[in-house]
């Protein structure tokens, strides 16, 4: 059992939205109470651009999440990828209970497995492979810590399937952002697609393993439109950031 973080866990409600906090003003997750399955925060929606990069209704079949938070991604994939099995590694044993009681985390052990462990240690010793790995593991002070190291990213790459994709929430206003993206590029041999930061400072990055991904912007737009029809996801400015990221890749592939 990992050492329990010392910070408190609080929730707050405002204008129909419930927020999760880890003992500070930083928002660690959010849910619109009337639409608990929707992705309320922009960066969580941007993480799901992974579904446009690997456009197969049967992908991903296996997902690993480092950090549960308010279970936003967990609930979205649970509803819209019904053949998907999710493994969530969460360091704080109190977070799953809060997610269950306050954020409508589904209780379905056949499709959602939660392990209380340090994500870095877990990844270093794991053997299973996953189609999609989502890393959203900030502490209560919005620090990424060892989750931004090249060693951790290499461990992530080793755990990806032949159709594998890593999706990360980086904090673009952090002093360590440039180092994190360099570490990510080194670990994945340059197969990296970092998006510009949004207005809140979150910057989503994708790194690929296995089959190459062709970055055709017209095709990606079409996939995003289809996902919007199927899931109700609201992309907003995320498509513009995706276009900017693709335009910065001379070979238009990862």
C-alpha cells in the first residue's frame, strides 16, 4: 500500500457543476450534475481526441489510467466504448470512494478495475499491455513529479499494444513542461503530438507506439464530427489546437 497523501479531499458545487479539490484551489476534476457522463472540463475532452487518432469503434479494448480524479474519462469510456476494460491506478485510497459517492463512478468490476498503488512503481513492474494509457496525475499543488520522467515514459511505451497510444495532461505553464515533452520525445523516438496549451494552461500530448498514425487533418476533422454526433462531446477550440499540432509535424505522422 503506497503512503497516503497528506492533503485533504473536498468538493464544491457552483452553477450546476461539482468540482474536486485536493486541499488547494486547483481543480482536479469536475462533473455537470445534470450530465454526469459528459466531459465538463476542456482538457478531458481533448484527451479523448485519442479516439479520432485511432478511429475504430472497437478501440480501445483495454485502457490504463494513472490518476482517477473525478472519474470523468472513466465514465465517458464506460458509456461510449462498451467493450472496453479499464484499469485505474490511483495512489490515494480515498479518491475512489469520493468518485463513487460524489461523481457517479460506475460500480462494475467486470469492466472497471481500481488498484491503489503508486503509478510510477506500478508501471515499472506491470506486464500487461494496453491500447490506451491516460496519464493525469497531478498532486494537490499541480505538480507532475516523477510522472514526467523519461524512465516513466519508457515504461509507458513498453506497456502499449500494437495499436497503442499514450495521452497525457501536461501543465503548459509549468517550468517543467519543456523537459517533460523532451523526455516524452526521447522515450517514444519522436512519435509525439503535443497540442498547444488551452486557456487554463493544460496541454494535452499524444505519443504513439506500434502502427503509425497518419495525421490527415481533413480525416481527423471528420472523425471528430462523427464522435460529436455519437457521444455529444463538444470540441470547441480543441480542433483548432489539433490542427496547429498537426501542421507542426513535417511528415504528418506519428
